[in-house]
């Protein structure tokens, strides 16, 4: 059984294409995205928002949240 839905792969593909063209911008700061990993993260985030089948984001460990 696939881990990601077709919609998720389409969103990531669109984000990668925009990054390559230089038109992909991040959410808050509206800066151009240059990192390939960040483009993938943006695509998956958009897919999650639309309810596509995507594994949940990994959370910080409890140790990091306590500042250790």
C-alpha cells in the first residue's frame, strides 16, 4: 500500500517545478525557496491541508521541548 497519495505527489511535483523556475516562495517571509528539501516540505504541507494521504509531520522529542 502506498504511503503517499497521488495528490501528494502532484503537489510536490508542482512545488519542485516552481522552485526550479524561481517562483516558489515560503509562507510567512515570502522569500524565494532555493532548497530542494524545503520545496518538498511545502508540497507535502499543501497536500496535508487538502486532506491527501500523507504521513503526519514528525514532532520534536520531549527532550528537545524541555530545552535539554
